[in-house]
């Protein structure tokens, strides 16, 4: 059983929901990512979603785009991110790590080489925003060979037939994009999220986690009422960038990250009665 499957099994047995923070590797400081990941886990994160910096992050809003730009300026690339996970694993052998990025760097490295290097480093899953399920066979073959999960996005506009196709290729969990548009846009419609999550469950037995539009504890709690997990991305990346811009050091950045994730953990556990 994969680390992701083990995590969701344990959470289900505890009556709890997953908290999944997203950060861009190498942002806002190049050498802070491992310590930041450890701080997120200590604050209550169940899975870490680690963004792989890319020059054209088309699905991201301006907040995360700037995070990618800052990391690229520091020389952070896919190989760097894999090395970061290996360093994290020296301190934490249990928390799942998901790499979220785009196809080009993985294709450049080669599917088989990527799978081998990522698996050896302790990466648990990959989410490539721009690889559609119709074209994922080669990548999935490489990932399955080493036991890595492939996470897929489902959007509010995804038709039922396509949900079936995605469900047939996905593993780990389904990532439901709660809003139309890029990351950081719009406001959550709790009723719509509940309806769409219910629809996804008719197509897949995998856990359903919701991202986009979760900004704080109350918005995370609203999603936790209907989903198996919540993803916090743009709000966290922005908070870290703000602290760094104000002259905060590595400790201040870690404390800010822990404070936001801790708030979300408290609200999510409050909904599930686990506080």
C-alpha cells in the first residue's frame, strides 16, 4: 500500500480529513524548502504538494506564477526538487510528497529516468497539469512500475464520460478544482462543490480532495464537510512571499507557514469532531 493510501486509510479510521499544503520548491528562499516541509507537517499537514518550478505555469494564477519565477531565478529545477525530497526523507519517512508540475521537465528527463530518480528519493506521486488522460499511458506505465501514484485534476466543466476516463487512469486521490480559471481565482460555492464531489464519487472510489479557492480556516472547513481533503496553495504561497518581502528570515517564514496550516488544521478537525 502506498504512503498516500496509508494516509487516507488512517484518516478515514480516525474520522478526519486530509490537509494538503502546496508550496513551490525553492520559494521564497532557495535553502528553506526542507525545513518548511517539516514545519508544515508539524503544524498538521498530512500530504505535502511540492510545486516544480516551470517557465510557463499556465494553470497558475499570478501568486503562484511569481513563486515559480522566484524559484527559477534561484536555479531550482526538477532535479533540485527531487534532491529536496531526498533530503526531506532523511527526517520524515512517512508523510507523502506529491510533485505538481508540467510535462516538459518530466519528458526532458525521460519517463523511466524520472520514475526511478523520484522513487529513489521518496516521491509518492506526480500531478502533471498538462498531460491529458488520453496521452498518459507511457507516463503511467513508468510510474506504476515503481509504485508511484498519478494524480489527476477534475474541473467543474469536466463531463461525465471524461470523469470515467480520468478515474480509469488515476491513483492516490482525485484533485477537484473547485473554481473555473487559474489558481487563486474566485470564491468557493460550497453547494456547487458538494454537488460536484458527489458526482465524482459515482465515477471513482478514490478519495476526493478539493483545491483552488481555499484561503483560510473557514473556507477549508466548508470544503472538509463534503471532501476527503483540502488543498491550500495560493494563500500559503502569498503569505510566505509577504513575510520574505518584509525582511523576515527563514524562521519567520516557517512560523508563518505553520500558523496558516495550523489554523486550517484546527478548523478542519472542528468540522470532523477531531479537534
